C-alpha cells in the first residue's frame, strides 16, 4: 500500500501498517522529509515513533519513493494523508487534497490495474466523492471502475500516536465500490480492531462528530472548573463522580487551559461551518470555540493574578499542546504567552522538545511580545528568579520537581494548569500550589454579592489525593 504525505498522521500510519507486515511505500513532497524517513529518522518528535520507523525501514517493509508516480505504480491502495488546513472563515482548505488527488490522477493515467484511493485526511462530508473522486478521474482519464475512492478517517491522537496507530479502537471505512471494500477489508485484516463499513460521507462525518464530541467534553469539564472555583469546590471532586458513570467516562472529562493541537479547533469550526452552509445550526458545536477561548483567557488571568501588582517574571513550563509531542499547532501556550507578555510580564519559556518550533513562532510576534520572552535551554534556568511557575504541559521532568527548583524561585508559587500536582507533593516541595479548577479559599456555595475579577486560585481545602497524579493532558487527534 502507499501513503502520500508523511506528516504526523501519514508517518504514524505508514509505520503501523509496516509493523503489521504490510509492504508500505511512502512519499512526501518535501525532499528533506523523504530523506529523513528513508534514514529511519522522524522529522518531528512523537514518543516512540523514531524507534518504530528504524525497525520498519531496516526490515524493508517501509520504503520511501522519490516520486508520486512510483507510489502510483507500486501500490494498489493509496492513502491520502495530506493537510486540510483551516481558512480564516472556518472552512477547510481543500486545495492541498484536491491538488494532490489531481497529481496522483496524472500519475495513474500511465498505470494499468485497479487502484483504490483512500482519503485519510479529515474532510467535510461529501469531499471524497464530490472533490477527490472527480479530481482523480478528471486527471487520469479513467473511470470509477478503474480508480475507486474511499474514506478512512484517522482517529489517532498525538502524544500517543504509535499506540493508537498500531491498535486503533475502531477502523471506520467509507466505501461504495464492492471491489474497493473487499481490498480494504483484507488490508485491515492484519489489525486486531473492529471494522465499521459505512458510506464515504458517513465515515467523513464520523470523524468530525468524534472530534467535536471530545472537544465538547473537555469544554464541559473546563466550564465546571470555572464554576467550581467560584463555589469553593475542587473540580476533581465533581468529575471523579461524573466520569465514574460508564455512560460518561473519565477520559477527556478533564479541566485544563483549553484544548490545543491541529485538529480540534479546525475540525469543530469546519463541522459547524459545513452544517451552516447546508442550513443546519449545530449550536452546541458552535459554542465550543467560545468556551475554549474563554478557558485559555482564564488560565492566563490565573497566572497573572499571582504576581504582585500583576508584574514580574513567569516561568512557563511546557510549550507544546500536550506531552509526548513537539507539535505547537494551536498550543494554549501561545495565547498565554501573548496575554502575559502583552501585559508587560516577563516570560521565560521551556519545553524539552518544542523550543525550536516555539522560537520560530516567536519570531513572527510583534517586538513588544518578543522582547519580553526568553527561551531557556533547561527547566531549572526557567524557574530561577521567577515569581510564578506555570505548568502548561505535564512533562515527566516537570513532575519530578527537584527541591532545588523551589529554592531557585523568587516566590515559590506553582500555577498548575493541568492539575498534575497534589497538595501533598507541592507542600513537600514548599510550593504554594494554585491549581486551575480548585475552589478559592473562603468561597462557599452562597452566590457572591458582586463578581469582580478577584485573585484566583490558592491551595484548596485539603481533599486527599494521590501524591502525584498520573497526569495526561487530553488533546487532539
Ligand atoms: N495530526 C494528527 O494527530 C491527526 C490525526 C487525525 C487526523 N489528522 C488529519 O490528517 C491530515 C494531515 O494532518 P497532519 O497533522 O499529518 O499534517 P502534516 O502537515 O503534519 O502532514 C501533511 C504532510 O503532507 C505533505 N504534503 C503536502 N502536499 C503534498 C503532496 N501533494 N504530495 C505529497 N505530500 C504532500 C506535507 O509536506 C506534510 O509532510 C489532516 O487532514 C488532519 O486533520 C491528523
């Protein structure tokens, strides 16, 4: 089989197929990316991916072609793992996938034999059959009996891509051509996962619906957290009980600084927009981004609110959108940095794997933001002299929190946006812990007379919990 586009999703998919014994050939338009993968190196950081690539490249099951035509020649089933970026108006930009399909069509014009072209990128319902299919057939001059299209959305999540790609909890295939359906069934037989076969538009919609629901679940937990803070409740005391209902479940019912990543915000907006264009209001979905933006503003306020007079130095720990990845796309660290630096606060920023990407992002900011942000090579340097440390990503090295870090801070205050530290742990490290979603001391269940922008957060009322929680920020696929 073939994979076009060796980005986050395409590369994990290619490596997983190879690991399951399928001869896989990949191609990316970027020469550097082709060279890296051919050498068994991952062009980006994703936990466990490079090790998997090295094994599969060495085994010969995963190869990289120098041209798209080579993939068209060698693979009977070709997956399009091309970008579907958002446009300013919330719609997705189908040009990369339409252009890629046309390019593949021109290559397939010179190839004999039946081919199935599978859209794995996330696209609005109808795209596979009304955009990709016509582009392929138009450019190749072939018929739908020579080139069949199918949809097979991908549900893997960054930070745990390898596990997700190797063992998907379900595989959704949208296909209307019987021979294509048969080929995809036999290709996926090597995976020990349930296969759901539906129409192409049904599969496409399943992906948007899944991501919207997950984003909704996170947003619900975030709204609970904001309310909990105002009524003296610890949000975990609520979500623990709520999530224990198997109809609801714990995963993604987790308060934090708002979701990030390349998928949720783009998919939520594209889903709402696609429905609106067809005269349907998905009002719940339409609210998700508003709630998410409010949560990120709240996280920024929580950090700034710990500084004396709102001025000083913040050590921002973690820049990626979650742990296990270097992906900075839509990371909440970015608006938080803008919020803090924009208010004249000095920011020291650190991440074990995404500092380089962050530096590139920072270069594009106005000078008054840039000048207030320093990227540090080590976490200890980041916290030294800081008035507040803010945990944005629960990387293990931050959770290990050596005592020397507390001593190095000017004021030992930790704003925990991921609720990864327990009170006991913070107390042992002599940190004043301010967790997002903890009730403010002295605030009861009586509605306050006025709702000013009071200082937020402080150690909570001592609810027992594990010394260090198995923190895992939920994010996007
Ligand atoms: N990143 C995720 O976790 C994830 C999960 C599920 C679904 N998706 C979906 O998968 C799609 C790809 O996302 P991504 O994060 O992998 O994007 P990405 O930008 O990391 O990767 C896309 C790759 O396609 C390559 N490319 C672009 N045009 C090409 C062409 N004509 N021929 C060959 N290669 C080409 C790019 O160079 C890049 O390497 C999107 O639709 C996204 O919504 C992503």
